[in-house]
C-alpha cells in the first residue's frame, strides 16, 4: 500500500496526531457532509489535491464556481497565516494542480456530450420526468429504433422517432403493444422542456471519451477534471442524470482491476441528494449496484451533501471514509438529523459525537477514515489542513488560458451531425411522396402497357424502402437515393443490430 495522505490534524490531545486517508482504500468511497458554509468545499479541494499529487485523476462538479482556484497556486493571506499558527503547522508548498475544465454548455469548459442511445430509456425517462406508463412507451420507441437500425444520437433523432411511431402506432401495435398518443405527447413535451433548458447541447457527437478523464501531466500528477455546473444546476434533473451517466460509462468501460495501491479515478458527487431525490426504485437499485461494483474497477466516489440522511442507507453503508462538518440543531427535526448523523460513525468514548457536531467551527470536522484492514477508525475531532492551491475562483481570462493549454483542446469543440434516425426517416418520407405522386398526363408508366404483369403495390416498410434504395439497377441515382446510400455506409454494421445501452439502462450488458 502506498504512503498515506495527510488530510487533517487532530487537536483534541496535547500532541497533534495526523489523520491519514489511505490511497489503497479510497475506492471504498466516502462522504463529506455538513451545513452550508461549514467548509465542505475546502475539504473536497484538499482531498482532490492530495490525490492529484500522487498521480490519481479526479472528477468533480463545480456547483458554486469556487473550485476553479485549483488551477492557480495559493498564497499565505493574513487570515491563513493566523490559522496555521493556531494549528501549529507550517504553510503548504503553494502550487497549482493540472486542471481540465468541462461544461455541458461548452461555455466555461470543453463541451461534454452523450448520445440519446447511449443514455438509454431509464435515465432519459428520469430526465423527462415521465411516469411508469410513459417510460414504458419510451422503451418501446427505443426498441423499434433498435429493430430498424435507426441510430438515436441527438434530440432531433428522438423527436423524429417519436413522430414516426405516433403516426404509425396502428402498424406497431400488434408487434410492440399499444402506444397511446397521450404518452407520445407527454414524452415530446418533456423533450421540449429539456431543450429549452439547454439540454439539447448535451446530446450528440463526438461523445466524451472516458479515457480523457484519466490523464496525468508531465510530472505524474493526476489531472483534476472540473465540470462547470453553476448553470447546469438550473436543470437539476439534467445534472443528476449527467453524473449517473458518467458513472455508468466508467463502470462499463473500465476493466476489472481489483484492489490497487491507489485508485485509477476518484469521482466527487457534489449536491449528491439530487442523485436520489424522487428517483424511482429501479434506478436506486441500479445506482446501489454500480456503487458497490465499481470499486473493483479502481474507481472511488465521494458524495458531498448537507446530511448523511440525504443518501439512501443502501449507498451510505458503502461509504467507508467520512468527514462530517457542523450541523445546526435549531428545531426538533434538526436535532433528530444530528443524532442520526452521529450514529453513522464508529463511537469514540472520549467524544459525545452528537454534541460535538453542533459545536464544530468553520474548517473543523469529525473525521473517520478506514484503517489498513479496511475498518473505520474511531471518529476524531480535527481541523482540515489548508490546500496548496488557491481557495476561491480564478477569473475568466485565467480560465480561458487554462483551457487553451488543455490536452483535449479542439477535440470536442466542433459538433458532428452524421446520418441517423432523423435523416433516414426524412428520406423515407421523401421517397414515399415520390412514389405516391401521379404520373404525368399522356405518358404510359413503364411496364404499364397492355398485357403487362399486374403492378405490385409499393413496399412501404422501412426494410422494403431500404432494400429498394440500395438494390441494383442501371438507372441514375436520385438525390434521395444517393443520400440514403451515404447514410447506409455511415451506419454500417449498426443496421439490424440491437444498440446496447449504458449500464444504468441495462446493467448486465457489455459493449
């Protein structure tokens, strides 16, 4: 096991004792909890900075905009110097961390995208706030798209597919079941609401490559990936679904590695209560399963929220490393929450944990990390050490300079719109109109003379249309035929093959 990371310093006894976070046990996950303004963000910054220093990449969401300071070296202010003197510790070696900025909207960081198909119907249903019936219809729409080789990449693909299914519901009813116009309409309205919140910029290509989150710099330090989420928080469902999708991508793409000396990546879930708020039971079960199993992929996760009770017990029980900042107990409900939070720690006979939680000052916390054998240590009262990077945000110019030096600059900035469901369905409709158009007056249709074989009705199924367009023949291609052949080449082997969803959409499948 590698050298421990000093995160906090115990001050309850005359001789200070360092409390260590063991890198080999970070994949047992953890949580950072406490009321607003008690120091959770700085604690997150300190842990992320320590992990980066030993070569572990991290990913975190910047909800309040103050984590960008990790890209700049800190400095000893008068207040900081006084605090260090009180703790009896030396100032850290001020230094910046290697940082990559990301942003779903492509404004304060490199764009982050996923495809509709990769997100899957389960996460998409939560984003659109669908009920069980509407979610079932959405799953059927995905199934029809899969059966017909139609790629669902962006919102216009899904919108076209919904309209296609709604217009031909009677034809699909026998094979797939009833899909009411009301349910189709509810899904379309939800999609419009997501687009108005800017969510349409999240869907499309090029999709985020998970390997780009696992970078180290020339000095061997792990890159700190910071998602600009201040604007994203205006759409909390989109924020929660994005983080869950990213977690599923890590689980699905990373190989099994067992227990390592240090994790391959550590994921920080800020505002973690949004992940579980109003989540349906099947989704909660999938989240619990992924959190439990992703440890073997070398990934650790820290959940940051105000109270441990914001996290379901099935997930909370898997979080071994814990930092609890102050909670206030002004009401009977608050007092109950404080008592419940105290009971999540291994008791320390020297501390009244429930009482101490209400007395903690800014930057002070109750800390319990796992020991060498994976057991939680007794809870200790401690001050969190200051970070070496800047506390607080950097300005816009500094952020832009950092983005310009990123290893992924130019990779995701330009969106790609290739042939997918929207284009194929539009081409089919155009071809159908050509076939339905009446022949010009005075001209006998080919093969329509006296004694010719009876004319066959056109095959209007998608398979028939594709077969007709891609079949042989010496006639000159129409523009529609040329476009369809190009689309066929682009989707290649995807046609007729079921598109496998992300792990949260289908937990047992692999790519």
